[in-house]
C-alpha cells in the first residue's frame, strides 16, 4: 500500500530500505522460500524487487487462530 503512512516499531514504513529495517530491528531473518523478512515478533516484511525497499508489512496476531476471532471475542 504505497500511501500507507503507519510505522512499524514507530520507525519502519513503506519505502524504508533493507538496511534501515535491519538497523532498527535486528530480529528479522530472510526466508528464502517465502521471499520475505520475518521476525519472531510476528512480523513479515516483503521488499519491492526493483528498489529493495519495504513494500508490504504484515503482522500476525495469535488470536487469528482462535475460534472466537470472527466474533471479536478475544
């Protein structure tokens, strides 16, 4: 989402470079199979193949796996 202005950890956003991302959060490791950076904090970042800048930020929340998620009962 090119126009998204939010910041992960108040510093990483769409357009951040790989170097900036790793400097801010060193827990990211690259998953060659999925072709994303992932953190044990439940964050996945996909880079733009042409610019090598952050393109997508996905955040996993454990509540997604509960049967009450759709009811927002968590």
